[in-house]
C-alpha cells in the first residue's frame, strides 16, 4: 500500500515503478503471458494498486501482490455498468474479472521481450532485403537513362535531365550503409 508519509523522492520513485510495471503488464498481455479468470471475491488488502495513467481497456486496474510481486489486472463486474458516465458507484460487484500475469523477474522479462522482437522481425528482414534490391534497380535505371541521353542529347541536357536521378542515387548511397549498420546491430542483439 502507498504510505501517505512517504518523502517526495519516494513518491517519485513509486510513480516511476508504477509506470514500468504498467508497461510490463501491457507487454505481457500482448505476448499472451496471462491467465484470465472470473473470481467471486478479490482481497484488495493483499495488493497495491499500480495503475499508471489510464485503466487497461478503460475498465481494468493493475494491482501488484505485496508478497509475491505478481501482477493482476482487475475489473469489477457490476450489472449494467459499462465504465461510462452512467455507471453507478453504489452497486457492489457480483464478481471480478481478473487477468493474472505470469511472474517474470527483470532478467526473464528482458529476455522474453527481446525474443518477441526477433520473433516478429520478419518485416525488418524483408524491408532490409527489398531496400538493397531497389538500390541496384535504381542504379541500373539511372545508368540506363544517363547512357540513353548521352547518345541522343548534348552533355548539358544530360546534366539537366539526369541530375535528379543522380542526386537521389547519392542520397540512397549514403543511407544504405547506415541501414546496414543498424540492421547488423539489431541482429546482434
């Protein structure tokens, strides 16, 4: 529970912890690391409210078990209450919809998060290879247009007509090594 006698820096640290735990909970939900149950009762005295910012889906508050540090999202189920402005606060919940998140220490959480990024990195791989293929296609088109105009036009006209192509190729040539470096850093993680 939050102690109202906390010093100012302790309050700031607690708010930052709430922010980190909320982000962790949202990531775990996206990764499917949870079990959802409907509970008839929920003992709030064993938990500290950790909701930071908005409630999950506008209905679920985040709580952390004081002993095990496990996270759980809780939504009180009340007849005809949908979390809108007409919601009646005087009705007691008939049950609680609880999303129990798997407990992960910081090291395990970092590993799971990193594995999930690499699992879904197919788009990054495809983008990298397509950008290389397009570079060589763009180079071939630029050379072809330049040669065509050199044969059929004067040199001044070639500079005017092909300058934009060569400028674009110059920018692309500078950006491609940067992309290569970032891609290798990503794959090395």
